[in-house]
C-alpha cells in the first residue's frame, strides 16, 4: 500500500482564495511546496492532472484547510460529494506519488 504521508509534502497556503483554485495551477504551485527539483515537478504534475473538481477539492482542503461544508458550498455540491472527490483524488495521488515516499 502506498504511504499516506506523501500527501504531507504539501502545506497550507493561507492567502489563496478558495474560489480561485486555478490560481495555484497558474502560479505553478511554487509558493505551496517546500520542495524543489524533480519531486516538486512530479507533485505539481500529479495534482494538475487530477480531474477539475478533484483538483479544486484538494486545493481547498489541503492548502486552504477548508471544511467539507465550505468546499461543498464553493463547488455547489453536498459535503458527502466532497468526501468522495477527496477520497478519489488522494487515492490517485498516493498511487501516482508512492515512489517519492
């Protein structure tokens, strides 16, 4: 099983608007990650390749530290849908980034 700690390679980004999730993509995540070189690029790429709603949920959950209900409001869905989106996104990221752990 892939190491769950790989997702701790990301840190919150408090100044980012939860409604402008594409800002992180446009900024290249440089301000978000404390890592450089190949690992950083792989993490960026893995997050960028998530389906749009999964990517948005991850950015709001990990970087903004928003609650499920807040993310649901921003995405226009239920908190249960947010949980499902995050589960699928984190599972995909763990598998994709397992070799970095």
